């Protein structure tokens, strides 16, 4: 994770993909983005972006699990990755929302949904996407930060993956568990998606199936150490060719579970000149771009009624700046706390008591 590779570049691209798709919907365009159009709805930019995030997350988080001293250490690192940035964007949202608030009958400070916005979203499992009176005149009404919907699924994957900590000394068992889980999820997605997708409590069954299979695929590629494969480059080229063929002949929905993880991870673990230094040069801005872009886009639409092209351009620039500040002023500093031995501190406090 600490050597130069292409993962930071990929995550930056995936975050940008989400901005592209959202620019259409948030500006009021009914058509899907141009990738969706040319692939007959098989893929769209935001779909690729979110899938890519979950594949990389599964790959890197599994490696983090292997290095963790114990389950507390593992969840401490996951907490530091998600919550400082999330809390900050939620607080900034609440503080700036009065500038886009329109409700003549209820003052902003007396609006109950304003007071529940931060705690509900921090809980991850009571997601609240808006505050009544905010952005209600926008084409995409009332939603402040629609991008937050993936975070509960991400954290749920962290929690499920943590169960493997009890088997991490037995690589063969771990490999078989992940292989079985991946196979089961692929079968469920291809043959039973409509039936199983109807079920869900708090979390949607269809999103658990769709995102879960890609997260698990990343973890599986980590445990089998795909970067050590003898014919890894040939595998990458074959996967890319197969992806193009599947898009042309409209069967990408059947093979994407196999080929997209291979393309993302094999290319990501490579060290390509120039793009392999993105993280060390500007920082890991992907999470910041992802959580700030949606409210930035909604604000630009509220004030300037931009078309999707201008919305795409201006929102990326502003989101990039906010993400840069978030990384260097908050996220990178929070991640340095990973070095704290939480269990040791806890045991010390217990002895003092």
C-alpha cells in the first residue's frame, strides 16, 4: 500500500466519473451519461466509479486486515478513514445550509430535520439525505448529498470482512471462504437479482448484492496475490479485450463480475510513470471529492442554473480544491493516528481504574 502504484490515480478517476453522471441528473437532464448511451445502459460513469471504489477497497482493506494486530486495531483504522471526513462535510453542510434555505413558515434553527441531519448520517444506518427547505427548487429536489448512500454499504463490508480475522493465519481457509462468497454472490446477481433485490432491512438487498460482489472480488484477488501471477499482464489484456467484446454484443452484465475486478486490481497494483506519483504529489483526494461534489453541484445549480457541461467543469474544480484542503488539513492527519495502539491504551486505562 505504501509503494508507488496506480491506485490513487484510479480512485481519483473513479471519483471524477461520479461527478460526470451526477452532472446530468442534477442539472435536470433526463438522459443518462454518454457512456451509458454508447453501451446501451450496460455501464455508466457513476456505476463504474462506485464499482471501482468497492473493488479497490476490498483489495486494500483485506491487506489492512492481515496487518492489523487485532479486530479493535482493524476497526480503528476503518474509523479514521471514514468518519473524520464524513463528520466535517456534515457539519459544513449544516452551517452553510441557511444560505440555500427556503421555508417561510419554519425558521432554520427550529427545523427538526436540521438537528437530525448530522447524527442520522453519522449513524450510517439512518441515512438522511436532506433538510426540509434546502434545494427544494432544484431539478433534483431536496437531496443535499446523495453520494453518501454508499458509505453504509462500505462499512458493512468492513464489518463482514472483519470476521476473517479469526482465520487469517490459515490462508487456505480464508481463500476458500472468499471464493465461496464470491461465487455465491455472482450466482445471486446473475440469476436471482430481481427476487433477492426486493428484500432488505435498513440496507437494500440489491445494493448489498451488487456492491458486495465487487468488494469480495477485491479481497479475493488480494488473498490469491494476483500481482504474483506468472501471466498477469496477459490476463489484464485478455480482460480488457473481453470487456470491449461484451459491451459490443451486450453481455457485459454476465462477465463484469470477473473482468472488472481483474482490470482494476492488475492495473492498480502496477507502477506506471507519472500517474503512480499522484498520491505523493497532491494527496489521496478521492474520498474528499466524492463526499463534497454532490452538495457543491446542488449549490451551483441553485444559484447559477448551470447546464451539465458547465456544472461538470466547475463542480470538479471546486470539489478538487475542497478535497485537497480536506486531505491535507484533516484526513492525512487523522490517518497518522493509525499508529496509536488502541488496545494498549484501553488496557492501560482499565488498569488505572
